[in-house]
C-alpha cells in the first residue's frame, strides 16, 4: 500500500518558514509536489511567498487554474486533481487526503498552537494507522531541526 503519511507538528516555526524548505527537498528527490489547502487566501499568499522567501533560491511553482498545471513542479491547489503528476501531497489548513493511494507520500502540516488542528491531526493519524498506512510524526527540536518522534 503506497501513500505514507508524515505529520509535521508546527510549534517553533510558522508554515511559511517550513514549507519552502520541504518543497525544495521534495524537488531535490526528483519528485513533484501538490500543495493543497481549502483556503484560497492561503494559496495566494503562498504563491507570492514562494517567489521571494529567500534571495538565493527559486522555487518553481504555479497555481491551479492559471494554466499549464501539468508543467509545474509545485502546484498550489484547493483539490487533489493532481494535473502535475505529483508524488508528494502537502495537506494544509485541515485538508485531508481524498486519494491516499495517488501519492507516494502525504505531508500533513498542522499548527501546534491550535487545539482543533492538533485534534484533527490525531484523528487522521488514527484513521491512517487503522487503514494500515505507514505514518510518522515529526517535531522540531529546540535547535529547530526536524526529528522523527514516531
């Protein structure tokens, strides 16, 4: 069964600080990424942020609906249509996987300061584990490094 879920517990860093680096790692692996959020404003803000988040980096991406989605290494979208053939799905703002077998990996990013987000992530973890999926939990160390905790 493909479709492993990795849970990233955001406590020390904001999503905007963590997501670009994870996207770069995804591209370095030779994979494409689909970033999904039900919040259109979040997607618009990420679109702007990914162009300028670091002076020495270019993060190639596009938004669903803007055309040429199939050519985008990183696609920002509100659904999982996956026109760019992404191997990795990033789930933001409480989005849950609709087609977990359609991706090699799904990364659930949740705000550790929002109790509802934490509870939603726990429920998704339990469901995925019960379905026999490979799940892992990542948390930042005090130094800011990501460590696999489960």
